[in-house]
């Protein structure tokens, strides 16, 4: 019986960090690879600073949520953070896609030779994106571990073991992503990073609206969503799904315009 309970606790502990940390690792790895490939390594400091600040702020945010905020207020705060993160991801995703043509990227660097690679604004945007990516997941991680340790009577051996194994797995994933993504040619890297950030923005947008619904700030009109689409992140209420569909339509229209302009220039 003890072994069964210990194993269950271990799995719960590991799953918390793996579930909450996976998205962060993928986002940061994609951004790091992009900066290395484009010669903007100096912005890595901003990214790591933003991520580190996000980790520290996660503990403070988790303490505020548990101590001062009720369920509805915490849902509101998380919803606002998700929407801000989605906005940043949409911006970075669109910028990357526009610059994915090597000629466009070279022209951009040439036109901004003195400022693009030294711009504090670009570094600030990267740092803020890293911060929001980390703090949203980090605060949830702290709260979940707080609940788990309360239920288990403290940081027991299975809880610690699960945390360590999950941390090692995330570290290995981060290293693997760094190696694989940096080796990609510039254009596929831009396209893959842009697409990944857009999908995450789409998901964060829906999740953000859903959190506002749980805070009773928006109405809910449930609809049936096929499981593959709900797994991707499409929401099962009209109010949350509508902005996701609008964003998707705008992205498709933007892609069509870019393709049309490229075809016209070739002629």
C-alpha cells in the first residue's frame, strides 16, 4: 500500500513540473535558436533575465493569489496575463513570418545595420515575452506543489524525486531543442518558430478568454468541439472560440496577401 501511494505521489509531482514546464521550454528554445541564427546573441541576456525574473515573480504571484485573492480574482489575473502573452506571441510570430524570406531578412539587417542589432526595444520585447511565458506557468507550478505538499505532509521523498526527475527531463529537452533548432537552416527555423508561437498565441487567447469566463466577466455559450481541435486549444464556448477564429482568419488573410505580393514582384 505504501509503495502504491509513494508511486502515485511521485507521478503527481513529476507531472506537475513536466506539464507546466514543457510549453516554457519549447517557447524559450525557439526564441534562443532564432537569436543565435540571426546574430542577435546579445538579446539572450534579456531573454534569460526575463525568464529568471519570471521564476522569482512566480513565487510572489503564487503567494498573492493564495493569500489575498479569491477564486474569481485569481482567474481574472491569469486571464489578463494569458491575453498579454498571446498579444506578444502574435507580434513576434508575425514579425518572424514576414522576415522568413532570406532576402527580406538581409534587407532588414542592411536597413537597420546600426540599430537593429543594438536595439534595446527588441531586447525588451524578448525579455517581456520570456517573463510572461514563465510567470504564467511558474505561478501555477508553485500553487500545485503547495497543494501537493500540504496533502502529503510536506516535501516527502516521492515529491522531491518527482520534482528532480521532471527537472532533469526538462533540462535534457532544453539541450536537445537548442542543438536541433540551431542546426536548422534560417528559413525553416523562422517558419517553424513563427508557426509554433502562433499556435501558442491561439491557445493562450482562448485560455485567457476562458479564464475571464470563469471569473464571471464574460458569458458562456457552450458548443461541441471535436476532440482533435479541443486538444490543439480551440475552446468549447462561442465567446472564447470567436476571437480564436478571428485571429486565424486574419493570419490566413495576411498569408494570402504576402503570397500575392510576392507573386506580383516576381512578375
